[in-house]
C-alpha cells in the first residue's frame, strides 16, 4: 500500500481522492481543480499548435507535425463520412473536442497519489486531477453541443420547422384529428429524445472515466510491491479507454449536428 493510502482507511482514501477542491456553496460552487486542469489541457493543445505552426515544413515535417497531420486527416475523414452538407465549424469543432477530451482524460495516467501529495504538502486539502471525472465538465461540454444542435435546427429548418419536430414526431398521422390528438404525446417523446442526447453524452464520458479512476485508486490500496503489474496492465488498457471516449464524444457531436443540418422534410 502506498504511504498516502496507508494513512487512511480504504473508504476514506477513495473519498478523499474523488473530492474536488471547491470554493463557494451549493449550485454556485466552483471546482477549482477541474477548471485548472481543464485549462492546462487547453494550454497543451495551444502550445502544440503554436509549436507546429512556428516550424511548419511540408518537405521535412517533424515527428510531432506528422502525428498532428495524422490526427487531422483522421478527424477530417470522420467529418466527411458522417456530416451531410457543409459547415466550416464542424471540422475545427470535432478536432478541438477530440484533442481536449483526450488530454483531459490523459491526466488519469498520472499516479493517483502524486499530485494530491504535492498539493497536500502546500496546504491544499483536495485535488482531483482528471476534469472528465467531474460531471460539471462532461455536462458542460455536452450541453454546449446541445445548444449548437438547437441553433442549427432553427437556422436550417426555421423556427416553425423545429417546432414541428415536437408536434408531429415521432408519431405521424395523415388524419388531421389524429394529428392533433397525438401532439401531446409527440411533445413528450421528442423532448425526452432531445434531452437524452446531451445527458447520455455527458454521463457516458463521466461514467467511463470515473470508473477508470476508481480502478486506479483500488490498485493504489494494494501493497506497493503488488501494484506494478495490475497498475501497468490497467494503464495500458486505459490508454484505449481514454482515446475511445474522446472519439465517441466527437462522433456523437458530428452525428447530432449532421441531423440538425438536414432539412425539415428529410428529418421525418
């Protein structure tokens, strides 16, 4: 068992590590560690972009440039295959989402006791390193995508076209009287369908990353000499989880925005 873990009971050790560093109370509280590490992830992306842009060379690309070009081509392929129509925002948005979530997820590979131990030594009682294990991050991102979905639904279909989705979908009828009768059911069903998009996106990312963090914490409770093999195996497997979750969130964003760009008559 690690030194940090041995000072606490297993329950209190896990509870301590999943507690955020907060300021404020209730709804208006802010998770400072989530914000800071989210900014750090964004800063890493900005630094990579700046570094590559400064030394961009088509004839003799650096290894980092090659990696980024592979990622760009990969994201571009996904957008071309999944997104119907044209919108210059979708490509950069998909790339940003994939890269940002990937780097935020990657903080889960840092030894679980390392940064909290450093923080504790300077008087910071709690430090949760992985922003995507915080529902405020995953829901913040998913509901931001949801706002874009609503915006493009209204922009492409028009206000009435978007409202018709709630009135005459998913249960359609040719008879006018039956259409009117089905309107309340359609409103309820379509509202649930629309709200399930951001909720499922946010919960999927949070659930997978939170579960991964818990497994690392359980491994840390083992004696130090018994941590290396399960910790190493799980870290290698978790690299796939980290990448896959970023990929899934990106794909869902592209797919939902593609549907929002379809004309009203195509939607039905």
